[in-house]
């Protein structure tokens, strides 16, 4: 199997994102956003970057017909919005 590259997978990495960014993007007050997160009223998809995007995550938050998508580093800090993962 020459040419294969090993990819280490952290199955459940903890990436904390400032909820105020997401709440604003969804048109919600922070307290309402927190309540909806606790009651599973917001859907989340988190994708892990590989290759040149290793260490980055794309987090998508969905509520009703709204979506907020952020690219963040492993510390949850937003990356330049022009960076596509």
C-alpha cells in the first residue's frame, strides 16, 4: 500500500465557539440561542479539515430557514471568512 497516508482521527474533539457570533448570525439574542442549544432546537454539523486544512473546523448551525457557517481553529477562534474548507 505505497502512497497511503495515515490520518489520525480524534473522534470527538472539543471545539468551543463563542455563541454570540452564532446567535447574531441566526438573528437571536444570546440567551435564546443558549436555550435553543440546550433543548436541541439548533442543528449543528461540524467538519474537520484534512491536508492543508488540518487543524481547522467548519461548523454549521441551523435554525429554521437560517444557517451560520464558521471556519475556526482548534481553539474555536474564527479564521478569515474567505478561507474555504
